[in-house]
C-alpha cells in the first residue's frame, strides 16, 4: 500500500511540474511567439494584419472560419512539395514549408497571408 501511495504522489508531483513544460504561443520570456514555431509566428503575423485566424489541429491555421484560407505547415519545404506531388494539395500555393489553401479568399487577404508566410 505504501508503494502505491508513493507512486501516486510521484505522478502528481510530475504532473504539476510538467504543466509548465508544454508548448505555447509565447516563449518563456513573454516576448511573443517562439521564433522556432513557424505556425505561432505566422498566426501572430496574420492576426496583426487584421485577419481573424485560429490554430486548427496540430499544424494548421484557419483564417476567417470555414471556407476561408487554410495554411498547413510541414517540417520542411520538401515535405510540403511532396504533398502536392501526391495530389493531396490541389488548389494550394506552396510557400516555404507551408501550403496555403486559397479557398474563398480575395486577393488582398491572400497577399497579407502570403507576406506572413514568406517572412519566415
């Protein structure tokens, strides 16, 4: 019984200390998004451009809700390009390690998003 209590205590302590170790939109210093997190940087830039944007899943950004542009991020530019070659990105624009699915976006909106993606 003592062993079980120690294990439960240890798990609780580890859970409390690990709570601060997860990924977030800001770096530890609170100075904005982690520059190594391309999605967080792009999300901040897109929002700064006055567009409504939110994270979607683990590696995408949805702009202006369903039907609006969607940006999907990959580890490398080659991985994004490979997705296009496999036919999984019809109608998408390849920008660095991201694919921009245009959907119902206007030219002005797309230019803002493209600029944010190119700056990475």
